[in-house]
C-alpha cells in the first residue's frame, strides 16, 4: 500500500512539475505578446500621426499649386497675342 502511495505521489509531483513548466511557458508567451502588442500600438499611432502630417503637407502643396496656376494664368493673360 505504501508503494502505491509513493508511486502516486511521484506521479503527482511529475504532473505538477509539468504543469508548472507549462504555466511558466504560458506566462512567458503572454508577456512577449503583450510587449509586442504595445510596440505595434505605438507603431500604429506613429504611422497615423505621420499620415496626418502627410495629408496636411499635401493640402499645402495643392494650395501652392493652385496659387501658382492662378499667377501663371494672369501672366499669360498679359502677354499680347501675336497674329
């Protein structure tokens, strides 16, 4: 009977050790994924900010092009036509 108890305890210790290892591995993967998630959120925020800056720059360039086009049209209108 005592041998069965020792075998049961040994088996239980082995299972607990295995479970402990799996739990440690799960916690490690969880931490790595949490860290990666944070990094990806930061990258997304930075990309979003950069996208907004590019849109603003694009709008400014379009306005400058419209101004330049208007000036060019005004200059062309001043040039006399040659017959």
